């Protein structure tokens, strides 16, 4: 039997985390190192691999109920290789170190089980009650796989170079950055897209680090939801008109 499809063979690598292709993650499990993956994202596996629902603490459950931000995870463990994918999203593997990573939970595909995650909130410039958005802060040392609609743009932030990103296009950023939600309009108009431009809220980043944006706004693709977060409202990111204080863990 012959076909061009036979060119899409399994990629051979010694790396524990690797990409089978741009839209599929390959993770080698070695018995003592579990990974946490978004529920329902396993597309194939080889070897003796088991999948169990991941326990959520009471604090995580309360945060999810209050903010809509959080992760529906399964624990993958055993000996073998697991392949993960979701809605044909482009997959990117990142190393998390002591600086930490802040991310929209909708774009997390998988992470090392050793990493810690908690909900934080981003303030709005205007101090309006209920304006802002919630994000997920990932800390510790390990790898995390993020998803984007199309190939993303990584913007470097420096003390003399601020970066502003559309709140509906931002995927992740360095936790150490100072960040604030703002809208380039007067306060009476912050609940609508500014003027006739179609632009709304944005995040302003200051400090030293990076911001990752995707070439798509709202939820990808074709407005499909990944995870169970709320759809965007008022052009203010996935969680809509919500928010309190940047850097404070939800409790």
C-alpha cells in the first residue's frame, strides 16, 4: 500500500516533551513523572498509560465557580507515550521557572504535575467594580504546553519598551510583569468598543519579560470554546466584565 499519508510517521526523539507536528503534542511517560492534561485531549497513546480525573481542592472549586477561570484536568501516568491535541490548535511547549507564567486557562493543553496553579485577577485602569479579567498563574519548575489559533507573536517587554495587547488576543505573559487593563477612551465609554474602531479593552505590560499573543480574538477556532470558561463580554477578554487586584491569589 502506498500513499503520501505514510509520510506522517511517529516522530522519534529522546525528548520527554516534543511536538509530533504543529498541532499535536507528544509526551513520553516514565512511570514516576505524571503529567496533567486538559480533559478529553488524548488522541492516541502507546504502552501502559492510565488516565484519571484530577482532584480539585475546595479553594480551586470555589475560585472556578466565582471567576470561571480554572482547569479541567486529567492525570496521565504509567509507561508509554501519549499524544494530545485540541481543536487543531497550534501547540507550543514552554519551560516554567522561578519567574512564573500567567496564562488564560483556555489555552493550557498540558503541564508537569509538579507545577502549581492558582487564579489571580487583573485590575482595570478605571477602578470600576467588576471590570477586569481573571487569569491563571503557573509557578514552580517544569514544562507547560500552550495552544494558540495560528502562529503566535512573542513580544519582549523591557523597562524602556512597554507593550499593549488586545485583551481578547493575549494568551500568556511573564508573571513578574506589571499589568493593567485599560481602554483608550473616556471612562463613560469603557463598556463598549471604542468608537467605531472595533477595539475595546487592552492589557498594558511594564517591566522585563514577554507577552504572547495569538492572531485571533476571543475563543478559537470559529468561536468554539476550549475548556468551560465564559465567552467574552464587552471586549474585555474571556472572562468579560470581571476583576479585582493583579497579583493577588483568589481566596
